[in-house]
C-alpha cells in the first residue's frame, strides 16, 4: 500500500512537471536542438531526484569511463520506464529511437520531437530500419548520440528477448561505435505493474565496440549475451525484488 501511495504521489507531481518542461522544450525548438536538450536533461535529473525522495528508488552507474567522447549508438536493455529517464543523464546530447505512437502524446511527444527523436512503426520492418539508419546518420553527424532499446519493447525482469539489428546497421553505416548498457530497473519498476518499489538500480556501461567488418546479427547476439550476463549479476535479493513478483 505504501508503494502505491508513493507511486501515485510521484505520478501526480510528474504530470505537472511534464506540462511545464514539455511546453518549454517544445517552444524552445526555434532556437535549435541544444536548448530543448538541456531542458530535457534537467527534467530527467529532477524526475530521478523525485523518484529517490518520494519512491525510495535511487541509481548508480558503473563504466562511465567507457562512454566515447564522440557521438555513438547506445544499446540499452529495456525493462521499465526508469532507463528512459536515466539515459538522459547518463549519456551526452542524444536522440531516441521510439515507437511512433509516443510522438502523439501531449507534452511528452511534442518535447521528444523538439529533441530530434526518430519515431518508427516497428510493423513496417525494413522500412523502420531504413528510417533509423537515414535519420540516425543525420543526428550522429550533428553530434547527437542515438539511443536504442534493441529489444523493441519492455521485457520483464529476468527474461530476455532477441535483439533487433537496426542499431548495429546504423553504427556500421555511420562508422561509429556501439555501447551496450545493462541494468536491473525491472525489479523495482516492473513492466506488468504500475507500482514503483524502493531499491537501488545499477547501470553497467560496457566497453565501446566497433561494428565495422562484423556480421550485424552475430554482433547483436554477442552484445545481448553480455548485457544478459551483466544483468543477471545485478539480480537483487528476494526482499528487494518485491516488485518483480507482484
């Protein structure tokens, strides 16, 4: 019950912040993409702070030294909404590859487009991959990272799913590195529930990998194995993982 009250409190505060920051980021698009990005990053920090204060959910990052100085492609495990917020503060200026429906969300979707997001319809298959590559190369050339959830959707804690290869193909075309990211957020903010449970989310950033002269599918499978292995090491104690089982 306490987790439910905390979660609803955070949701209500977040809705107000989303209206404020979403509107500000959208209107600031006329200045370019840098100002919307700074607004979005500030929003991310505030949301994460509120999650810690209200819901008791904190986070830490290992492997920050593996983040390249130049724009690259981040391949992030997806199991909750937490990593959506955390990526804003972990990586430099970035754009997200996301499902097309999200851009129609009031305030949130508008702000995402102001930041240069790449919306795709996953049902379109090769057309979606082509869009990721075409627009992704443009964003990378402009100095923005491209962050992708290669599983395509949130996967419950402790489970795995075959990765898509559009991120690898983009890195090959743009001649940039890929950076894998593992974490255990799904145990505290479960995919199939709405409650946020107290705990500590750990992110592990792997070494940057060149995608050049490699088979895209084999590289994707290799990186997925690394992410799954690291994530398994982050499995919390049963009392901490209450949310994953409710």
